[in-house]
C-alpha cells in the first residue's frame, strides 16, 4: 500500500485551515501547527467581507471572482450557516464621479453590480437614517466570521483523521538536498514531505534554516464586536466613514473604512466608541451598540499588495500562501495549492501571484 504524503501546514487561520482540509481531501496525511489560538490571529480580527469588488489588476479580479464562487459552493461540503451570510453589499465609501468610476470598473469586468438611488436604498435598509444619494449594490457578496469558519474546517479535518496542534511554535525548517525534510518545533522535530506556510503577518519574520524572506507592509486595523441586537440591517454596509455588518447571532462587526494603517497614538477604546457612534448616527434605532470585543488586528500585506501563493524556488516541497483578503480567497487558494502540492496541477489563476517574483 502506497504511503500517504505527509504534509505539515503552519498556521490555523482560514487560509491554513483551507489548505489543510483540501490536502486531506486529496489523500494526504495532514498536521496543522498553531503557535497561538486555533483559528488564527488575523482571522479572529478580520471584518470578513467576501467580495471581488476591489482588485488592482485584471488577474487579481479573476482570482477574487472565482474565489467568491468557490466560497459559495463551500456550503455543500461543510455547514457554515451560523458563520457565513450571503446578504450582498451596499457600498458608498465614495460618491459622485468616484462612485461612478468604481461602478463602471465592475460592469466592465462583468461583475454583478448596479447603482441604487435613495429610495431603492431605503427599501433595502428601512432602518437606515443617513441615506446616501446613491450606492453600489453587489448582490452576490457576503460576509464570514473568519476564525469560526477556520475552526469548522479544522473540526472537519480532525473528524477525517487530520491532526491539529495548538501551542506549537515552529522554530525552523530542515532541508536535505534543497528538499524539505522536517519542521523543527518547540515540542520536537516532525518529519514531512511538504510544508505549507500560512502564517499571515508573521511570514516576514522568516524561519531558521530557510533563507527566503517575503517583504511585507503589514497594516493594523480596528474591529469592534457588539452585543447581539434585534435585526437592524440586511446587508454589508460599506459607508463613507465606517463599515459594518450584522452577524447571524445579531451582533454587529464594525471597523473603520479601508483607508490604510491605524494612526499612531490611537487609543483603541476611544476609536471603538467613535466607530460605534458613527453607526448609531446612520441608524434610526433606539438600540444601544454595546462593545463586547475590541480588537486591533494586523493585516498580512505582501509588499506589492498582491497574494503570494505557490512553491518557493530553491526549496522543493516548501509552499507559501500569504495575502490580504484571506477571507475571500481562502477556500479557493486552499484548493488550488493542494492540487499543486499533491497533483502537480498549476492553476493559471495563480500565475501572477507566484513567490518567484520576490526571488533574486
């Protein structure tokens, strides 16, 4: 009987969990190693918007668009009803010509989008008080509680015979003749045939015995979770000064608009209350938005802003998957990378995002 290939996945966030689940489905012996809490650091502090609305290149749009479709189909494989909603998005971060430009870009790419006027927005969101003149409606988008999705994937993995270890710090990688042979950890050395590095923002730190480095420009962001409330909003709302969504349990997840890094010296508690105040002003409701969890997360952002996925040149058997928008991309990237690792099948969707662009 042929021995199963042994794969170690470093990182248990939504990207690592997806890679692990996909590798197991293709017949590998899989072990997931996590230094901190299962579910991942970035995943637990993510807004969780599933979309292909913003992509700086055609190739990136194609990848994101395919990823949204893959995420929608994931429900056939694993029950995520408590953690994923496909409620669509209303977007008005910009207005006027900028909103028109964004809409035209989406239409040119064949994306499902339309511009709604004030009355149409009001019909979709009756509790919205501060209604914009117009907004872009993208009906096929959704939102996920990323760490909980990752935990469901890991649970699925464990049921099928995969192994998950938390509190396991990876110290280095060992190679024989430029081919991966083992992973060194705080609890001992583990042999493997392949390794997948899905450590998010921590990827820039590198590992002993592994000279390749990924240049990154990680960015911090604030996410606020509230106590559960009655149903007040029906979509992901990306507004001019705040983005927010209501989860299946009634809680809100909110954050600042995607405008880059946190300002230096910001006080998280003050910013959290400011974010919730912005939401309150937009809603016609007497309900109080009570914060239950205030999180400062670090978004993993490779230096050029694009995903980095694939085998690392000169280190046979060592693969990497690091990206911002990990929530949107995770199920598809996990599947594509697993196929590459175990079936030597390279997807054209990943051609522009190979690690080799950072070599030499």
